[in-house]
C-alpha cells in the first residue's frame, strides 16, 4: 500500500505525551519492516481520544480504539496482513459493493424476500430487476442524506469514544487507545493491514474504499477495531425510511454477516432499526 512516511519509528522522540504502550510490527508474514500501529497497555480514559487526535494529527497519526474482545485478542494477535493490502484510492466503492452484492445478495433475495421490501421499490436494498440467478440487481450507491450535516464528524467520533471509554462495564469496557499512520479515518484498517473481514474480503483496502465513500456521504469515522469487529460513528445518518433502505443494500454487501447471522435477520428491519437516525454503525465478520 502506498503511504506517506511513517512517523511511528520516531514516536519516542515525537514529543507526544503517551501512556505506556507497545509498537506492533507482527504480521502473518513475519515482522513488518516498520511499526504498523502503537497501542496503550491499559484502558483509555474519556478524554484520551481528543488529546491524541489533536497531538497526533500533526504527525500524520490518527486515533482508534482497539478492543481485545471476548477472546482477549489485542492487535499483536490480529493476524495483520499489510503485504496483501492495496491502496484504498485504487478502488471504486460502487464497483466494490456491486461485486459483493452479486456474490451474496441471492442469499437475502432468494429467501422469499426476507428483507421485507417491495420488489418494485428501487430504493430497497434487494430491489431492481432480477437477473438469471434470481438476484435483485445492484441498486447502486445511496444518495447522501438530504438533511444537512449536524455535529462536526470528528467531534461526533470523539463523543462516541468518550461514551465507550466512560463505561468500564460495557461490552467494550477496557478498550485501549491506538495511533495509526493514516491521513483519513477510512484508511485506518488498510494502513495496518487489518484482516478482520478475511472470510469476506482478503484485501481490506477495498472495504476502505467504501468507508471513504461513507466519510463523504455520511460523515463516518472509524472509532473501534477488534479482531473481527468495527464500529463507526456517523455524523450524518439517514433520516427517512427511503434513505435507510437504500443504504441497507450497501451494508449488506459490505458485511453480510450483519444481516445473515445477526438478529433481526431481515434487511428491511435492519434499515429501520440499525440505520434510520442511527449515529453508530457496528460490523462483525464471521
């Protein structure tokens, strides 16, 4: 992946006021030639995100919360694969999602319309004129929400990080701060060669191209990464059922497990409950 110079090798002399932590260079192919990320040894405090974002951005470092999950797998055990990661800017979000839709949508559409949508409603995730395989055709990228952006997207991300780190008893309790060499939030997974969606996509940069598009249309920011999970803040969520249904197709293509293996197992309900006016999106890949 083409990147700007990595400031992590000089982190000790950067002047950043950091807690005790570790640099990670371990990958599936052995030690990487430079560190991929830094992460703290202990849980983050609510103000850490804002402090590290302000200080780190001037160096080309962006914050993200990392979680060990139920299996206590921290970044040094994440099977990072930067050698197999391309550059997000080399991919087109619409083409990426259209390919996933072709591969996976029949599982949703063929189950007797389990997404609950009207097959004549072109805004629905499983709509469009069917093809010979019984799938609905890819409806294309959803338009940006008509409502104006509200809170600054970086402030929204900081707010979500603050909520997460303020509750040590939540399922994300104990999340730690990390710094990643990236110029935009959407590129964070590709910058470290994250392999969380490996069973869905081997080159996470293709998913990062979609995250870039969500940054542009929905003011999305990557806030949390786990071994196979991602949480995104959303500064400009869909505000109408039509907008939510159109976006649901993208979410299904991006992460089919969110619908196929997670309640309510229904694309229409997912649009209503998980996307409409929702300022947090969560993803999990089996």
